């Protein structure tokens, strides 16, 4: 759920997905970002989240408000 700011992890045969909240400049969750990656040997949920976090943070620097998403 976006409002709660929860992180979800999913594993397929050839990929892993991490769904994280995308936050605005005030820290409020305004959307969800899904990052799909190729797994590696020994992939765990925690290191998949650690790999996805810099990607989502980079997106957050470009999106300052809900208005940025709809324009």
C-alpha cells in the first residue's frame, strides 16, 4: 500500500521485483516505483532492496511533487 510506505519484493524465474514508495519533497508517498532486476547467485530480499534503493532515490530527486508526475 502506497500510503503506508511499505516495500514489496517478488521473485520470478529470471527476475526479481522490488516495489517501493516514491516520495515527494516532504517525504510523503505519492506513487509506487517498481524496479525489475536480473537476480544473481545468492540474491536475497535485503540485497535486492539495497540495489533498488539508489534507483528510486534518483527518481525522487527529479520528482518534487505529485504535479511533476502528471505533467
